[in-house]
C-alpha cells in the first residue's frame, strides 16, 4: 500500500513483515496504545499478560503465505 503525503510517498508493507495474524494484532495494539496499557497493568500486578504466547499461537494457527493458499497446505 502506498500513501501520498505532501510531496512524499510512504510505503506500508505490513503483510511482508508479519509472519501471521498474531504479529498483525501486536502491531495494531502498539499503534492504538493498548499494548502500553496492558504492559503497565501487567507490571503493576506482577503477572504476565500472556501476549507473546497468544501471538505465537495465532501465528501458528493463521500464518501468512505469499501464495495465499494457507488453507490448502494446512488441511491436505
């Protein structure tokens, strides 16, 4: 995705950097500030939020595949 901002082009390439759905959700929570709130609460309570485990699980369940055929590979 390319966005024109003033005289500059800004290129966004989220899918290439993300391994799966978990990585994308992490980027969204960082951009919206939710991650910072969750990390602050987790630090205050002394309990792990489980974000990394959840992220890895979602990446395994819903990986991104450049060919777009992840269902056919997963359910052969």
